C-alpha cells in the first residue's frame, strides 16, 4: 500500500510505470496542462511529441506492434480525440493494445456546456474495446488498471480513459499496483481436437485461412506443421504480421480486403477449411452468401469467440489459443492420417514447392527505379531490417524483394485508412533502436501523416522512409475499374479527385523542411546511389521514388 497521498496526476504516472508504460506519445492541450507538467518532472518517464494527434496515434500503434505490448497515447480533449479517431479505427481493426487518455476541463464544469465540452466516452466507444471517464479521485488508478487489462486481453485493442483535470488535481492515496492480465493460453480438449482432425484429415482440397491471432500466440511453426500434414494451401485473411513465412511453399498470399468474390474464388473449391486467428471475411464489399462449397467441412480456431461463425456457419468452433490448438491438432493428425492421405498431402506440397521454384527463377528485375531500389536495399542489408508497409499498390513489389519471413520483421497496414506507414516506422524504430527500420507509403498516405518526419528529427529517431510516388490515389483507380466492370460501365477517365499530380509535391524538400533529409529518384541508375545515401545518413531520411 502507498499510504502517503499525492496529487492524482503524479500518482497516475507511477501507475503507468508500474504497468511498463514508460513512454507516452501525444499532443498537448490546456485541459491536460497540469498532468503534462507532472510528466515533464517525472523520472524514468518519456513524452514523445507529435504535431498532430493522428501522427501520435500512428506512432503509438507502430510502437505497440513492434514491442508486442501496450503503448500509451495522450490526446487533447474532444478535438484531439476527433483528430485521432481514424487512426484508432486502424488500431481497433488491427487489435493493437493502445491505452488512450484524454483530459477535459473538469467534472465541476459539466453543467456549463462550455468551450471544448464534449462526450468523450461516446466519441471513443466506436473505435475502442472499452471507454470510460473517471469522476471519483479515489478510482483513478483502479480504472487505469482495468483499461490496461482489457487492452492486453485477447482480442486485444485500444481502450480509452477520460481524465478530468480536477479529478487529477485531487490528492490520491490509491495503491500503485501492476494490472493483472489474465492468461489466455487455453488448450482445447482432446475430444475437440479429435473432432477437428476427423473433419480435416480426409480432405482432397484443403485450405487454411489465417490471421494475426496466429502471430499473437506465436503459432507460426505449429501452423506450418498442420498445413504440411494436410497439404493445404494457406491464405492470409485479417493478416498484417508474419503468420507464415513468405518463402513457405504452401503460402498463397492475401485474400485481399476489398472484394468478396475474390475470396470466394480462392476458397470455393475447398472440401475442408481450417480458419485460425482471423475473422471471415474482412472485405469492404463482402460476399453475402456462404463462400464455401456445399458440404465443405469448416473448423474455426480463435481466442475471440465472437468471430467464430459470425458471418458463415462452421462445423466446429474452438475458442482456444491457436498455438496450443494447432500443436494438439498436429499431434492427432500424425496418428490419424492414413498412408494414402499422407502421400496425397505430400504430393500437394511437392506441387507447390516446384511452382515456387519456377516463380523465383522467373522473377527478374524489371529495371524500374522502384525495383532497382528494392533489389539494392535487399542486397545491401541482407534483408535484415524491419519493414512497415503502407505501399498499397506497390506492396507486391516491396514484399517480392523484402519478403516477410521472420516474426517482427514486417508490419502491414490494416484498417483501411491511410497514414500509418511513416508514423508506424517511427514507433517501430523507437521500439528497436538497434534495427534498421524502413517505412513505405504511397504519396497519398504520406501526406496524411508527413509530420511524423518532424518527430523523428526532433528525437533523433533514425528511421528511413520511402515514398512510392505514382502521383495519384492508385488504389482508387483500381477499385473503380472493378466497379465499372461489375456494372458494365464503359471505361472512361478516372475521377479528377483521384489525381495528385498538380501541383507536384516536393517530398524531399518537405522532409528537409521538417528537419529530416531526403532525395528524389527518377531514373533506375539514381536508385542505387539513393540506397547508399539513405543507409549512410545519421538520422531520418526520405527517398521519393517516381513510379
């Protein structure tokens, strides 16, 4: 117990430190001034300033993803929370455990409906797992511990606590104790695993659908073992981390996040489907009918029971930790598979292995500035780097030269909005100062959060940034072309609102204006020198590559 009472704003910092939250990302405001004054005076506690709340939220998201733990984010009242909501939606969809706090003028002013008054909890609720406001100075730390626990309990996600100024000014004698996060390494019963094995073992065309629940539980090896035993193609669905190595011959890539018919085409012929650590399906325009063929056996494993059979029926749902469940399933399959079934699975694996070898032999450098840059970067680094990928339409090229192989080396954007690439790279570099971190973003995404360069320069965060510059919102071009095809609309010029060419944006100049440095690449022979300059530069550096 902590017997001596101290102001709540000071005690709150001690609570954050007890929960391992020693870095706070944010943008200040007047209603948080007392708390931020205490932050400035605190020892072993760091405040990282961003110029806009979206950027602060993106850096926090990247930091949490790179550390595997929670991150602390401070926003300014209703206006700051409003600015950050788009990025918080990214964190909600991506299951990032953010602990978000925002101040308000005080409980005593609630009845006045004055300047900046807003219902912060109602604003935060749609983009968080849990949202609340502290109104009693005797329950500040209790509430924060609850929020930390909820953020870190699968399915992980952002939480929000509103902290009125007058509540934090009151003396507080609550005990400072670390939050208790429940263990969720739950194994399914042997009978359940046996049922799953029985449904999957005899499949002639099995498919495995995976998401970031695999990465969270550290189940990559167990997933690969099950896929190999079944000879099953593996498609990544709600996936932004390394759930299976890119080089694995059974990995077939992403199902996509836009059009349901594409996912249906990939899974429609499967006679058995194993779903692990993902929801089905996350497209913007999903298939409303069941995408699985009649009679297909479907097994869904996830710690998030809400997602099991949420949209489409399954034959067996197991609310369990993916690593324990897959380990047990592999063991039962080893015993259950007949010699003929083993041979058929091995043949399917052999087909994919030979296809992968032919694809790699055919993958020549196309000589474009982006391809030359990526090939050179891969050669110079031995692919030993962390990639934060918001390249979108250029992502296939990025992952061709810098394939996601090891857990923690690759983070993909998720959530559907732009702007996470550059701040995510800043957060990842803060989490791993000894690693090379490169963030990729399109020119459109870069302009959402270019202020992240200033934060990197301010704190000497040596992250690198690459603009995949096609002078447009290229993904919108691709998507509207699909829209036209589906509706038999003749092709015509893309909407002018998708074009970013006029006036031209000087990204290297923008980087210099924000305290970083940069260069522009227009020709293939300039790309090699740009890699050398980027790697040699002692600080944040941006390369603007014309596509």
